[in-house]
């Protein structure tokens, strides 16, 4: 900027003033453009962050769900196994009682057949 001192005041030519105005407008336009670019970059960053947070939350939710399902399956498998063991024990008891009853029935039939044979002889 060219300034001349004449009688204690600063006098600028019309061309200098217009040049300064154009420079100021160009600087303002550049600042506005830069601010708009920064705003776009900040919005893009915020969108990426929010998408990442949503994805992280969904992944955590899936993980929690899968853990809960796995825990429930494990619990049900243990219950199933204990019921199978209890059922086998009950079947063994019934089988041993059945063998005792079969032996009783066999002895009864043998006795009755012998009695019938003895009566008829």
C-alpha cells in the first residue's frame, strides 16, 4: 500500500483505494471459502465419527446378544445332560425292579406248573 504524507494527512489515489478494496474482497472471499471447506471437513468428520459410533454400538450389541445366546445354550445343554443322567438312573432302577419282578413271575409260573403237574400225577 502506497501512502503519501501531504499536509499531515494520508492521501491515497483512487486506484490505490480500489486496489485495496479488491485485495480486501479477495482476502474475504478466500477466508469464506476456507471457512466453508473447514465446515465441510468438520461435517464429514462428524459423520464418520457418528457412523463409527453406530457401528461400534451395533457390534457391541451383537456381541452381547451372542454371549447371552451362548450362555443360555450352555445352560440348556447342562440341564439336558442332567435330565439324561437322571433318566438313565431312573431307567436303571426300573430295569432292576423289572428283573426282580421277572424272577418272581418265573418262580411263580414254575411253582404253578409244578403244582399242576403234581396234582395231575
